[in-house]
């Protein structure tokens, strides 16, 4: 199964990207668990886990950008309609939808923690604060082909490339566009998806 490809896009990438997109859920769950422990350095542990949460979070919305692999999915058409590979449209759309879902619930999960334990006001502004950061991480992977591990092991390169997104017009435009997209994804998700507390399997991650 791992050798299968859809328009030269390996199925193994689908599995790997979804796994990366799930990591923030489990990291945030540990932030909740640490809150129950009375320890002087508890906040330090929580801060480190939050940093990792932030590092891995862009992997969720990054899934949406994999829809670009539909390019050239239908070299032969009949009356401008793709007959043989039209199903690929549905596949990449549903795959991208997974990225939206993972991003929305990852943000919702951390917001619940912030509201309960830090500040209700901060929880209201958090999606807006975090969107440009996540957008930058997404673009570093999409355009500059950097990955999550580079933030930990090649921080100097990450900072150098990141600086260009604030000094180059085209890069800045991309950053603004993706920031807007992430905000739309989150706030539209509040109308489309159920709350975490309404989904039993997700409710376990906020206790």
C-alpha cells in the first residue's frame, strides 16, 4: 500500500502528514496533565511542550497545500471533462479537509487550556496571535522546503529564511494571504464543526 501513488503523490506521504498533524493534540494533552501536578518547574515543562506544539502545528494546515499535487491529473479530456481521473478531485479535497479539521481542533484545544488556566481575554485573541506564526511555518515548509526538525537543529537557517518574509514583498504577500486563510479556517470552523466537548474522543484531550 505504501508504494501506491496518486498522480505521483505517494500514499505514505498522506499517512505521514496526518500523523504529524495529530502530534499537537497529544502535546496539548500533556500540558493539561501537567496542570494537575503541583511542581515548581511545572510551568517550565508546559512552556517547553507548548513550544513543541507550536513547532508541529503548521503540519496540520500544510496538508491543504498538498492539493497542488492534483496538477496534471487529467492530461486527456473529453469536452473539457476528465473521465478517467475525476475521482482525484474528491481525494485531494477530502485530504485537504483533514488538514482543516486537525488545525481547527488543535487551536480549540489549546484555547480551552488558556481560558481555564491563564486568561479568558488571551484565549479570545489567541487565534489571531498564532495565525501569522503558523503561516510562516507553513510557508517555510511549502516554499523553502524546510521541515519541523530544522527548527530544532538548523535554527540559524530558519531565522535567516524567515527574515525574508518580512523584507521581500512577494514573501510578505504570501505570509499575509496564508495568515488570512488560517483565520478563515478557524473562525469558519466554529460554525462548521462541533465543539470539542461534544465529541467524546476529543473531550478526553482537555482533561
